[in-house]
C-alpha cells in the first residue's frame, strides 16, 4: 500500500509544465560569476520582492476601492438592499468560478496556504495564485464581504517572492526566505507597519527567529513600506488618543479582558471552520457556495449596515478605539456576534479575504464592551473605555493566531500609542495562553492539521501526529477481574499470551493494569496465593492513559516516558470507562497509515505545483452505490473515455491504488483523473450515474 503511494509520488506528472524561466538560465550562478555574492543577491531579491509587493498592495487597495465605488453606484441605482445583495451575489459567483478554474489556493484566508507551501513544497507557490488572489479578494471585500485585506496581500507577496526565487534557481531554504519576505512586505505595505510585518513573517510564517532570516525580512518589509508610503503617505491605520495606564488598579480589568479575548478568539476559530465544513459538505459547484455565502453575509450586514459588518470594518475599529460611538454594551455585543457570523459566512463559503482585520474588529468591540462596563462601575479607575478597545484588538488577534509579539507590535504601530504597552502585553499573553489551553490549533494551523500537516517552526513534524488513537484502537482486548488470585492470574496470562492486561471491577470499570512483570515479582516475593490482581497491579490513579482524540505521536511519547508496551484508551469524560488498548504492534499500523497520508499530501502538493497551460486539469470523482463504474473493470469502461485522459490513482479505504485494466471500481472510491477541461462531463458520464444532476466531484484546476 505504502509502496504504491510512493511510486505515485515519484512518477512524473503528465501534461506540460509552465516555468517562470523558459530558457532555464541559472541567474543565481550567473550573478556569482560576475562577482555578486550570494548574500548580496538575496538582499537585492528581498528589496525587489518588497517593492513589487508594495506595488501589488497599492494596486489591490485601488482596485478594491473602485469595486466599492461600483457597489455604491449600484445601491444608489436600485436601492440599498437590492444593490448590496446583487453586487455581493454576483461577486460570489465570479470569485468561486475564478478560484475553481485557476487557483484553488486562493480560497479562504490565504495564510495557511502559504504555510503549507513552506512546509510541504519548499516554498514553491504557483504563479496564477497572485493574480487570482488580488482579483478575487478585491471583489469579495469591495462588494461588502466581511474579510480583511492582509491575508490576500500576504499571499500575493509570498507568491511574488516564490516566483522570483524560482526564477533565480534558489535553493529551497532561500525560496522559503523570500516567501517570508513577501509575507512581511504584505503586512508592511497594507498597514504601514514594517516592524510588525517582519515579526509576523518570522513568528507566524516561518516560526523561526534567526539573524539569517531577520535581516532580509526586515529589508523587504522596509522596501514595501517605502513603496506604499510613496502613494499613500505616512498615514496611521487608526487615529486614536494616546491613552495612558490611568491607575494600577486597571490591571485586573485588563486580565479579565485577556480572558474574554481568548474565549472570543476560540469561538471565532470554531465558527469559521464549522462554517467551512458545512459549505464544503454541500455538493454543489464552488461558485454556488461562494455566492450563497456572500448573500448570507449581505443579509447579516444589512441589519448592522452603519457599524462596519460589511467589508473589513477598519473605520469602525478606529471609531471604537477613539470611542467616537455612542452605543450600549448590548448593541456592541450584537455587533461582535454579527461580525463573527458574517466573517465565517464569507470565508467559510470559499470567498477570498483575510481574518486579521475581522479579528481586530471583534477585539476592539469586545474591548469597548469591557471598557464601558468598567467605566460605568469604576469611572475613577477606568476613565478611558477606548484604551480597552486598543488592548482588545491585540489580545483577540493573538488568541486566534497565537502570535503575541506580532499582536503587540502591530497594534502599537497602527495606533502609535506606546503608553498602553504594559496592559497590552499582559492581556495579549494571557489571551494566547488561555486560547492554547482551550484549543490546540490557531486559526492558521487548524487548516493544516485537517490536511494531515502538523505545523511546528515552519516544518511538518512527526508523521504520527496525523493519526489519532481512535483510528487504530484495539477494541477486542483481554482483561482480568480485580479479585483474581495469583493462580488464576497465572492461568490467564498463559491463555492469552499477553504481557499486560487491564484490571476491571465487577461493573466492568477500569481500576488498574497488571503486567506479567508484576505477577513475576509477586511470585518471587512469595506473596500469598490469595493476593488479588488489584493488590499487585498499577491502580487507576497511577495509570497512564490516553483518549481516542489524542494523536498517536502523543500516545507514543507517553509510552516512551516509562517504557510501556501498552496504553489503556479511556473515555475523556470518564477515566474508568475503558474503550480499548493501544499496543506496540498498533504503532506500526499507525505508522503505515501516516505514511500513506503523507504520500497523498505530497502527491497533492506536486499536482498543485503544476501549471498546465493547455486547459488540462486534475479532477477527483467520488463513486457511490448505483454509479455506472461501480462493479465494473477499468478495461470495460475505457473505450468510452476521452482520448486525452489518464486515470492517475484510486483512493480506497485509506489506500492509494494505481489503476490497471483489471481494477474493479467500488463504491466510495475517490478516482483522480487527468483530463482536458472540455472532457470533464464526458469522463463524469462514464463513471457516474447521472452526469447532469450529480456533481459529487471536487475538481482541482491547475491552470
């Protein structure tokens, strides 16, 4: 099984490849030959990436503004409700079609895709991504989609850095570096925050603070910031008063704000990904999902039209931080929930945009709620509710992104307010720690985890982290009653040939674990024959256990701490309820499952790395009972296939199979086909029951 998956990964992908350097000239070597060192080449490349990203940000903001003006004209022509819904629905259709046709990486908020490229593809990002991301995000945000502009420009900058590095034939390490440069440049150009942009790239994108990376990333961020300032001027994102820490007795209030920010951040993560799962499970074309998501966002936003629910809401953030709003705590709470819902609908349905600005919006609103409440009860201690809005922005973003340094610096740079640095750091760190305790993954890494990628310091870590205990648990296990005596225990071990058995009480509850070593020690010590299993075994209170939700990597680490050969699997809500056992033999099985998944991820990454310029695509079809292909051999169906068509692989029950003439299709098979775009319907009609009415395939277009 694993060998088949490996063979698939190493086989050359069909179809023509598009390259950024058609003459195959190694410009990096050429520059070295003319006396330009590798370090100077990297620095110059960082400057170029920063300048290009800055220009890209300028164009992106201009295009977004033009689309916004067009939306305003439509509203004035046919009315607020009709104009808003027509503009947003139409934008959703176009965005969904573009993403599905040219660059599925542009779907959603973009940063996880950059992180995946760094972890799995050496930083290589396909060239169409930048163009599609700019247009799709401009349409999404310009017509009123609830999303931020930082995610798109980070992905655009990263794509530009990757393209330049590939053109120069850089190594994987240097490609990753220029991808990080593009990410830093994106934040710096969009928010006029070069310091925070550099830290964001190191803390979130690379996960690695080293002098090697820091220098070129800062250079790129400065280059982008200079470029954007040439067009927009040195303008702060928010104009707010310089709030001081009025009284040391305010600090407990900021602690409460940090706790609430963590709760809001975790709620946002769960709502966003729940929305994405619901839309992904809806078997209709992507452009239908994106259109419906935009329409639902429009409905939510129209109820709170004056409060920044539609669009990124940056002006509303500034007004809240300056407390230029006269709203009650109840209304602010409704606005907070509405923004969370609108953002989840926009991005969860597949539209393009970022999560940074919405996180700031929610944080500012939450801070306004806490500030108003504190001012109402303790006006002498908390005279400035706007200060809590500023701190809430950083704390909520950090709770969602797990990036406390970036959060502190970016809010400081965007507001130019240093006086709040102590409560800012306090609330942000608390929010990050509490959010990590409540939810393992950040808003960026959760998408990677769902793809089987465990992110740590810019790399995909232990393969066993992609397999859960529940997937390989042995539910048929032998056990011993707690009152079994030494002779009975000896007989039980001889019968089962096990080296360790769980001890169960008369109600079937787990109360301990007995190993053959425990029995041998009892016999060597001449314990009375009436000695029971519970007296010589390890009691439940001292027992190391795991749960079905734990990863096999964590379970293996737990077993390794004491050299255990087995681990009881218990109900997470009831430690005494035994669900099964994990043994050393199960680890091998988990490893093979993980290898197969890794092979599939790498195979998918190589497919995405291809850019086919002749209209060919990879398409996946999931077969169901009753479909034409189910029960038939490939040789029977192939005469009806399009001429330019290759069946690449079949995913069946966790195995990756290479199809051949005698392969029999089964229900549940995920069939990957390489075919011309115009022949998709034909191949679908050969495999599916009703090609017109059942579109259960998920097409991944490669250009």
